[in-house]
C-alpha cells in the first residue's frame, strides 16, 4: 500500500540527489549522448555505480517473444511506481503477467474484511487489463503479515511461476531499498530477487522439473523503491503517461489515486469553489488529479517519491520513472576466443 510515514516527505523539492544518494548530478547530461542511449532492455548493461542509462521508447516490437512479470505486494504499488514502464515494455512487444503477493485485506474501502479483499482483487484485475498483462496470479498472503510467512514457500511458488511462464524480465520493489517500512514490500523484493536466479537452476525445487517444467532464470530486473536507492536507469514514460493514469484510475479501493479527483471536486463544490484543472465532470477530475497531483504536484506527500514530471525534466523528458536495473553482464570471452584462438 502507498501510505507511508515517509522521510521523503521532507524532501518536498523532490530533488533526485536526496532520494538517490549515489546519483551523479551535472555530469548526467552525458547520459543523453547517443553513445549512452539504451536500446532498451534488448541490450545487456553492465551496472556500475554512478552510470546512468536513459531508456527511450523503441520503435516496433523489439521485445516480441519475451515475457514480463510485473510483481506487486498490493494492488496499488505498480500503478503508482512503475506503470509507465510496464506499459512501455508491453507496447514494445512483451507479453506478461501480474503477480500480486498479498490479499490486500487491510487496505481501503469495504464494510468487512471480505469486501476489502474482493474490492482489491477486482481493482487488481482492472490494473492488469489497463497494462495489457493477460494473466493474473493472486498469491494472497495476508496483508502486512508477509514477514510471518516461510520465504522458502514463497520462493518456491515464484520459481514455479517464473518457470511456467518463462519469465525473462521482472518489475518489482527493490530488495535493497533502504528505509522501506512495509514488510510486504521488503519480503516481496527479497524473495523475488532470490527466486529470479534460482528459477534457472536445475538443482532447486527439482520436483517442478519432474513435473515437466524447465529451469528458466530471469534475465532482466527493474527495481523501484520509495527510499534511497541506486538509480541507474531513467525510463522515458512520456508516451505511456496516460496509460499510467488509466491504470491508477482502477485503484478505487485503496491508494491516493482512483476517484480522489472527483471527491476533491465535490468537496470544493460544497464550498462554492472549483479548480479549473479538474475540469467539469468527475471522470475528467479523476484523470487530471492523478496526472497533475498524484504523479506531479503532491507526489512526495502522496506517493513518497519525487514527481514523475520533475524526474523527467531533469533529463529533458516530459515524464519519467527511475529504477535500479540489473541485466545480464556482457561476456568478452566469445570475442576473445574468436580473435585469439589458434589451430591445434
Ligand atoms: Zn504496497
């Protein structure tokens, strides 16, 4: 869930340097030089501290054939922090699934616990549709209690899904995100991190292999966080910002988005006032509130992270999301052999 007693709230200027302690500053202009532009996740990047890649939209469907797993503990995590990137990757050819780890029983509207669970499950399904993710897995661990669960058990289930779906790329909470206070967030991040590589092992959870699955490790990881994090990838979401807004509109049960714009419009009307930016109907108010208040103006207070617009504009983009990206390290051995091997 989004609510957080966040120290980031103090950083109301939303400066990147305060959130991402290791990010270099003025030299970042170099990140937009053509030589450093990413061809997206199609190219392996060797992660070095301080190196930053701007991932821009790619023409066509270069990721066709690849599989994405978007993983969130709660129904509002991906919409708030990574929906623009997930929508971009799907538009560029990925097929994918949405994995929700908890049952969201303690978050949002509903007269009973059962109603809250059902409302969030419906929101989550709508979010998957908005992002173009065609399969949903609800693992349904109890909300706010994931630190009470066996990590081996969670890992085994995730490995099963990674192998079954042949997941190549994941988007999830950063397992090393500092000051994360929600146990569902950090347990998810840490278990996903271990499951991602262990899924490629022929020695782990071998009963799954006996059942016909094949080892299949995850190659690329996009990690987001609400606290200080090593950011090495800025994803240009200017082309998918409106999809991100639509995704957040689906979170009507919990979180700062959903129908908050209409509620604000109604409250102001009762006071005989209005905000022109919210338009003249509730649907417009909801969209405009998400885009201009949740994702921009009041982002540190409502999401605990800097504005997507401010982040983008630091790099000459309209809107952006930041990630710790980990891809497969490039090997020099094949080239060395080609250049140096001699006949016996
Ligand atoms: Zn959450």
